[in-house]
C-alpha cells in the first residue's frame, strides 16, 4: 500500500518520560534525556507539522484543523493527546517553583529538560519538619511512577543516623484520591510499606494553594474532597506532581467519554463511534494505570489495527491492558508492579523482594532497561517499532485470537 502520513506535534523532540527519575537521581546520563528529532524518526516523504497542535477534529467530515490555520483530511486518524499538565491549578505554585533549590520545592513535570537539572536534589537535605509528597486527582500524567515517598524515607533514615536530620523530620504523602495506586494489589503493598516506615498517608485532600511568608515559612492549603473543609499545613519540603486535565479538544470534538477522555475500545483501541479513529496513551477513557510502558504496549496494537482498517480487513490486534510501573524503595533499591485489564496482576507482577541483593540488582537492571527503551523509542533509528523492531508485530485472525 502507498500511504501518506502527516505527523502533528507540539515540539520537535521531547523529554523521555521513563528517564526522568533516573536522570534526576543521577542513575542515568543526562545526555540521553531528550529524544531524537521527530524528523529523524519518520520517513522523509512524511508530512511533519512541528510546533503545532490540533485545535479541532471534525470526525463527520474526516478533517482536522491545526493551530497554524491549516486543515488536513484523513482516511484514518490516530490521537495521542496526553494530558494538559500545568501548575496553574494550584495558586502560588509557579512562583514557588522558581525559588532557589535550597528552599526544597520540587515540581515533577516533563515540560523541559532544565527542570530535571533543577530537581536534582529532590528529596535530599530534609533536615526538619514535614516533607509533603503530593499526587493529584486521578487520572493524571505520571500516574504509577510518581510515588517517591519510600525513596525519600531512605534518604531521611540515613541522614538521621549521621545526625544531619532532626527527630521531627517526617515524610507525608497527600492526595485527593482514596489510594496511592489504583491497582489494588500495588496499593496494599505500598500502604503496608508506608506503615512500616512511619510515613504519614493523607487520603482525600486536594491541594489548592502554596505560599511562602516573608520569614521563609512555607504553607499549603488543602481542601477535603468529601466535606469541603479547608486547612493550612506548614511544610519544609515539597515534592509535587501538579494536576492534569483532560484535553478540551476531545470534548469539543465529540470524541470523549463521560470522563472527558478519548472514548476508545480498551481492547482494539478503536473509537467506539468513529471506526476510522484510534487512540492510545494517557488520554484513553478506560480504567488503567497510565504509564509510559502502557503506551508502549498499545503502540503495536494501534499500528496493526490502523493498517488493517485501511486495507479493508477486520482489525485483529488486541491490547491485554498491560501496564508496568516502578516501585522505588530506597537508594538503589526497587521492585515493580504489573497488571492487565481490570487490574488483574500480570504474570511477573511484584516478583522482586524489597531488600537485599536482588532489589539492588533489579534497580540497576531497571535503569538500564529504561535507557534502552528510550533509545529504541525516541532515537533516530527507523524500524517497525515494538515489540520486534526488525519486523512488524502480527496477530492471529479474530476466530483464533
């Protein structure tokens, strides 16, 4: 088939999500943090609209409008808009994020690589008072990968042993959600580990604002999501993943489900109303843990099903719901969680113990694996994509699938 592809992207390269923590923790080289240019990853006859966004989709007319005023028609459309990730929803956060790093305010975002440099000492130097670790309302960007409280507790424990931290220094985890992980198995394990290590877990509290007084004291304002009660909480150290919003494009174009996210079938990733539209990544409407590894597992399904659709064949690629997330336990110690659809544990879920040589070995192996994945997915080498690279993934026909 002779196919033409138009790629619309808001940038010409991006910060690799799976490398953020490794680079910020000096476990991976900073030079690998950014992907290769988009133009180097596609064939030269592809149409590239870099530094542009899709502002409107007209699914009944099979057309999209771009931010530069252009209109493209399509036979098939693949959407991966992600989330709108911003500090704007928390009053005062943007200003506080620009204070000297010694003030210990670290915002975990992938907006630019300079932020990773700024966040190099996240979790370190917590000498007294409370450290607030905050995850926003689910679903959100970074879900499943932003639980760093156990990592920070390991730092704090060592500092106490050496007299660098006071006895009143504590780690707290705050979130408007009712769980740390939406994957029930992972949530139970994480809560048990927090209990063992004395980490305070505060469910049902949404952060509204942060500020710093003239005397240097820092205060966060929280609202209880059930009662509406608001409180002010002082803190010495803040590690925050800001809120994420569903892209307004999906709602305005009639492509969203009731939760505002892309209404695709969770197995085929084909839109439930428009058969020539497919989607993957964070913005899918079905229940899952929205990790980079989940998007990687969805990519070959989308590729296969789009090509089959254009060839007039029944689509036969089936996504099993696989999502993998790291479980950071301490300096150079890690395990993992993995699940399928309906949060069914995957065969290799949580197979690494929390302490000892195997946990340390897995941490190093995980860092190396994520670096390799980043090179494969965001490098300049062209191939058929995951999971095989050298040749395209194939799936059994529907009657055998």
